[in-house]
C-alpha cells in the first residue's frame, strides 16, 4: 500500500510543479476526492489564503444530495464553488486535480465549475 501512496504523492507534486510554472499569479482550483465526499477550494498561493471553498458536506448541499460520493454531488460542488469564487471576484483559475486522474467525479466537478462561470 505504501507504493500506491508514494505514486499518488509523486503525481500530485508533478501536477502542482507544472501549475506553479504556468499559473502567472492566477489562483488555483484544488480538488480533493475521498471515498465518501468531494472538496474544492480556490486558493491564492501568492497570498497563502483560501478565497472560496465548497464540499459535499456543506449544509446547503447536504439535503439535496443522496450521497457525497457520486458525479451528481461533484457537479453540485463544482457549481457552488464557482458561485462562491465569482462572489469573491475570481473568474480565471488554474485547475489542480492533485494526484487524481481527470476522470469521473473530478471531471464532473471541473465541467460544472466551467458551466458556473470559471475559466480554466
């Protein structure tokens, strides 16, 4: 199991290193996917602060979602984080998938964030 975690960390570091080179001061939309929930944050790395955040645990979404671990939940989180980012004045971000593959729930979140008005 240690090698899986090690490979994940290497993949995450590679993605973030590439993002740092190409970001040019843009905030990043970071995604974390667990077995039961999905989380998203818009982070300003220059200032070291979170500008907007949403997850499948938000009270706003808890009643609407059947579970936090499906594509529908990821899409709802993507729309919510896009709304909150736009309210904070952010429209252009870099998508940070972390060590996760751009597939399934991560892709659903990204597509919903694009529909919500974020550009990446």
